[in-house]
């Protein structure tokens, strides 16, 4: 387990939950005591075969853009088209997502972009387009460091 974004998550207080290959979490994801940000715990989980870890954006004041680039989807292109349809300018930090400091590349060649959210409103996660989803409340997101081979 040598992943800088995952280490940064831990150092920032973000807690993750180990997830089995079938997608079921180790313990209920609704019980926050099943989440950890202890490096020792994570190393133990890694040694016991866990390779996927998830977190809840809402509990850490985050909103996540989940951008997929698989199965004939290109969330980056869809995101660009959303801005073009509204005659809005794409923010500079989204033009070249690889330069954005708060992102993780997903195993499917997509991205998770992390944004701080200080609002009081909880909103359900929803798909904006087939390749672009906004995740906040009621949905887990795969954490950096997870490995595709176990999905």
C-alpha cells in the first residue's frame, strides 16, 4: 500500500471502509465506527487481502465529481459539453484535470475530483450525464489507492 493520495486522505482525517470484491463493505457503511484512517489498520486490511476502500464525501465536507471513461463513456467530454451547452466557460482547473491538485485517477481511466463543501444542505448523489456523477450524501466513493484487479 504505497499511495500518496490515500496517505493524504488519512492525514486530512478522511476515514475509509474496507470493501470486499463483491462490493459489500466490512460492516455497515451506515455505521461510522466501521471506518478508519489509521495507517496501522489499513496495513492490516491490506495484508488480509482488501484492495478496495471507500469513503462518504458528506461526512468529510466534500463533494466528489465521479468522471467515468469506460464502456463508451467519456465523462470529461460530457463535462465540457455541459459547459458549452450553457454558454459558460469551463473553469481553468477542469480544462486539464491532470493538473488539478485534488483528484485521484480511477482504475478505469476516469477521475474523482474532490471539492470542499461548506453548505448545510445534504443532496442525494445523482448522475448528470452517463459518464459524470456528482456524489455527496447516501453514496460511497472509491478511495485513492484501491486496485482494479479486485473489483
